[in-house]
C-alpha cells in the first residue's frame, strides 16, 4: 500500500489571491470550485502558483486521457505552429485534417464507410448530429434521456436533462425533443428491480410512447451516452442500448452515440459503446480527442451526408493545431496501450473504491467502467437519500489534502485520472479520499 503524500494546501498567497479576485470580477459565470490557480502540470500532477502539489483525478473533465503536457502532443503542436496555425478547413485542404478524418472514420464502430464533420466542442458535435439527422431523414423529432448531458448550446441543451440550472430562463428550447427515463438501476424511476423488470425502461418507448403520442415515423434520432456523465456516471444494463438500437433499426430512426466524455479509451474500450455490442449510425467525440486543444468530431455513415455544400459548416473545425494534437493523441493511446491500461487500472481503482464502500456506510454505490468511475454518497443506504452536503465536504477536504475531484449527478464524485496515471498514484489518491471521507463521517469537516 502506497502512503498518500502529505499535500497541505496553503491559503492563496498574494499572487494567487489577485488572480482569483480578477477572475471573479471579470470572468462571466465563473463556476470555479476551489481557489486553485494552476502554474504548471505534468502527467497526473498539478502545481499551483503557491507551490502546492496536487494529484489530478479530474483530467480537465475527462479531457486529458494522455495526461497533462504529454511531450508528443507538445511536439506536434509546436511543429504545426511553425508551419501555419490556421486555414479554414472547410474551404481548403491540408494534410493533418485529411489524415485525422481518415483515421477517425476507420476507427469508428461498424463496417460501413464513414464520413466525419470536424468542429470545436462536444456541444458542436451534437449540434452537427442533430442537423444531420433532420437533414438526412427529413424527420423532425428526437429522443433523449433524463440524466443526459449533451451540451449547453440550444440544440444540445434541448437534449440535456441532468440539472435544472442548465434550463432556467431559456425556455422555449428547440422543439420536438422527448426526454424519457434512462436505464438507472440504482435509482430506477419505475421502482422496478433488474433483471426481473425485463428492462422496461427501454421497451417502454416502442410499447407505450410510439403507440400514444410520439409517432415513430416522425423521430429522426435517439441520442444516448453509453455512460451518462454529468448525470452521475450512470451505467445502464447491457440490454438497454441493445434494445433501443434494435428499436431504432425497426423504425428507421438514427442511433446517435455521444462518446464525448466516455470515448478515446476512457472505459477500457476505444469507444464505450463497444461494451454493449451496439453499432451506432452517428458518433460524437470531443474532450480527450485533442488533449486540451479544442476539437470535436461527428462521425457518421457516409450515405447520411449533407447533399448540398454549405448546408452545415464552420470556421475553426479541423483547425491545423487541433488536428496535430488529435493525431498525436491517437498515436499515444495506441503506442502506450492506454485502452488496456484503462481497463487494468480501472479494475484496481474500482476494488479500492469498493473497499471504501465496505468501510463507510455513506457510500451507497460504486459504478463505472475502466477509469470512468464514481461513488454515490447517501445518508442512508436503505432510503438512498442523497448526501449532497457531505459529498461537497469530501471534495473540499480532498482538495485541501492535494487531490482534485469533480462531482457529478446529485451526490456522486467521479474519478477520472489520466489513463497514464500509475497504480501508485491511484493508491495515493485513494488514501487521501479515505481520510477525507473519514473526517466527514466523524463530523470533523
């Protein structure tokens, strides 16, 4: 067992305090959780301007699968910047964009030939998928799920249902979206028990919704995260996406796989939907694809493409620097065998988290795949009442001890260190987590 390093976090010094004050005054809708002012980062370790050191189990919200400042990514960006930084990729050609497009299409799930639309963020990749689905099917409606997070732009927001703050004051959103319960077995919205339920949460769409108020022939696409991210790292039963995928095929509906947070090896598979054996019609990727340089991809069956030039486009999609970073990232994932590393290290981290669950009644559930894991905190395991305040206290204490964590759902904490993180670093992080939970349970927070 590796002893957790002593990482006392001092109060912000003069320089850090000034930055915090300026940020608070001038940066719109700042959602900073802690007064961390980053000075540098390498691998899984982050240093602040006051000299404090942290283990990063947040990875920039699952962006840094290959770790902070990977030398191959830095080299690729630097070499590209020396040649040129930008040329409108929708109007001109360049090698990096062509190579990345081919690589992503060959990587995508399914045997059919693919095309890709490159953009800048997960939300943009979803927007492109929405427009493509409507354009190619000439249908107008969509299906999404409670707990889903697909982005904050108006189209993506209309599919999102993880927190009410995302929607307040924005009504009306894009019409034609039906949101139904997800396959959330720990908190089944139908109060059923898996597997005796027969996965009713998936079958209800065809057996009830299509027969009462949502004509199947008017639905363009179903949008699904293989593991819900902001909604709480919810892993549905294996049959859930399988049943819905088959339903889509029977009714001519496109199945859109949102891999923005779960993709690029995070779950122990290159694409998280591989765990279910489902082949989507459209895939959306972003976050870790560019290792911190904004890039996203909407990958789809070739026959779905827009038939007219200009039906959808952008300026920065496939930016030269971003393509260089993405190609380097994919090389690193392959060369360092990070997909299998995520599976192996994820099993170790899951086991450590389950040990904490055995130790602390406040942990109601441990879930996830690969290195996309979460613990849900509850006041009572029988009633499953969310322990929101306690979750927040645990995060804060972990930060003060030198561990960076992010919450998700109502009362869960997610654990998403870089896939390059060592077993020793994982153990050190768990020791900090253990001490932080212990203090909260004992009322010392």
